[in-house]
């Protein structure tokens, strides 16, 4: 084969560069899960999706301020955004494999070479040296390109793009989780404050009974046993106060972590739990739910990236074709460097087929296949978990709403019973055991009502979270 024929073929190969890297591979992250026609716990009402600012529906300016702070300053959200930038950079790095690589070079070389001559002189023989000096100027461009016949490089780019896509969905998932955590911590502070007020009221009620019994003991109409029993109840009510103060402080400090603030900068919530309202929400169809869940989209994009990695590992076992070229100018005189006579170039093409590392490449292919299978199961799990979250959240909100109404009625009955027993005790027509029982029933009913109200609010937050918040 003549050099001229080889050059023409290499040039033809470079002319075909636009046709290279046109792999038709596309990920197909299908889960294979048959979705139910409707949710089991749904009431059949039309879908009523949460607003992007869904927390405003609770009617708490304090919560609104905390959410606004969390969205811009939460450390997890900011870290997730940084991961998106990292993934975008990885896409650009992977995309470079679809383009030629090259270097522009320029050099100037000056050499000095000695030329030795022996010349007889009058006294003895002596060697005299002369030197020749030479300057060489050279500039050029070197480039190489791997033709992506098998789609290996394109699959690598697709994997990077899908990973970047998954990281974007991760920002949505982290943001939604953070918003739910802020709401739950805020409601926990309000509930603990309400329980603390209830506990202090319970303590005051028990102390009033104790004072009455002590007065009767002084008058000789009561025994020391009655005093001891009531004193025990008073101390029990007093001992329940420190854990509530601890809960208020710790959950307030947790709001600092969630909003990216030091604890002393967090404004302590002051609203009453009863002032919080619950905005309505309805899930619609299962397919609609999955469309609004960022974690499901993230799992799907992760599976697509894994499938692209499998394709990349498969294509790595095939031959690779590389084209290289270099060209430029070279001359002994700088002023003549860019003249036609100074042009030099070379074109080459090469094919490389892995042989001894084929076993390693096959093992890598099987490894990526197994990893993709694992991620497929994770994707399926994310789908099922999303539907379970919605079903559980619907049931929790419905049942805690009913429980709150029933517990409120029970608390009102306990308050009436306590008022009657207190009046009868002062009249001396009832024994202390009955009073103790009515007191304990009232105290438990009040505390239980505060806990149920908290559970109802947390269930509402869980439903908004299960429905994807207002993410889109």
C-alpha cells in the first residue's frame, strides 16, 4: 500500500467523523409493576394536589418563616444542589469522549554542535575546536479521535446524563423531606408547649385538692393517709413537667439544624396548637401519585444510568478504531515558517481489539448487569413504597381526625366528672379514692387530647409528603 493511498483512506476516515458516535441505545427503565386502578383508602374524590407552598395551608406565619429559611439555608438541600453541579460537570467530562482530542504545539530549538580539526602548530600538535549553530522553528496541531461505532462512549454520556437527572430529583426529595421535618418539629414544639400548660393546670388542680385535705387534717376530719395519697399524685404531676420543657428546647434546637441556624437564633414558636388548621388534599389515581414523587423519579433515573453503564461495559469488549492526525510547519528560519514548503503532516488509523483483558471486561459486564438488576429492584420498591406511603397517610389522617373528635368528647366528660367530684369533696359527700380516680382520668384525657392533635397534624404532613408536596 502506497503512502498516498494510505493518506487518502485516513482522510476519508476523518471525513466520516460526523457519522460516528450515533449509537441508538436508549435506556428503558420499566418496572414491570401493574398499578392498581385506584387507591384502596381513597374516597374517590377528584385529585386535589398540594400547592408548592403547601405548608401555608396550616395558617401559621411562624411555620412559613421557618420554611422559607430552611429552603435557602438547609445544609442537606445545599449539599444536594452541589451534587447537581458535580453531576453536570461529569456530563461535560463524559461528553469529551465523543469529540476529538488535540494539542496545539509550538517550539523553537537552538543547537550547537562542535566540529574538531587537528592543525599542526609550531610547538607540538594541538587540537582546535569549531562549532556550528542551528535554529529550528516548529508549530503544529496533533489530534486523535475514537470512532464510537459500538456506542461505548455515547452510553457513557447517557449514564452521566441520567445520573445528573437523578441528582436533580434528589434535590426535590431532600427538599420535601426537609420541609416535612421542619413542620413536624414545629408541631412537636407546639404540642409540648400545650402539654406543658395542661400539666401545669393538672398540677394546680391536684395542689388545690391537697390544700383542702391539709385544711381538713388540721380540723381533724381527715387522715394522714389521705394526705400521702394526694401528695403522691401532686409529685407525679410535678415530675412530668421537666420532660416537656426538655422536649420544647430540644425540638426548638432541631429547628436550628433544619433551617441552617445556630440554636440561639431560632425564634421560639408561640402559636397554640388549636389555632393550626389542616388544608385539604386528595391523592387521585396511583399513576398520578407516582408522577409527583421525586424519589420515584430519582429511582427511575438511577436505573436508566445503570442500564447505560451495562451498555457501555458491553461495548468495551468490541474493537476500538482510533484516528490520529498531526500537521504543522517546520523551518530553520522563523520568517519562512508559514510558507508552503514548511508544511508537514501525518495521518494514521488504528484498530485495537482487547485480547488478554477480555476476561476482565466480561466480568465487568456481568458486574454492571448485576448492579442494574439490584437497582431495578430498588426502583420497584420505591414505587410500592410510594403507594404504601399514600395509603398509610390517608388512613392516619382519617383515623386521627376521628380520634381527636372522640378524645375531645371524652375530655369534656372527664372535666364534668372532675368538677362534680371536686364539689362533692368540698361538701364532704364523697371519698378521696373517687376524687383521685376522677383527677387521674381528667389528667390523662387532657394529655391524650394534646397527643392526638399532634398525631393528626403529623398525619397531615405525612400525606402532603406522600403526595410529593408541591414538587413538580
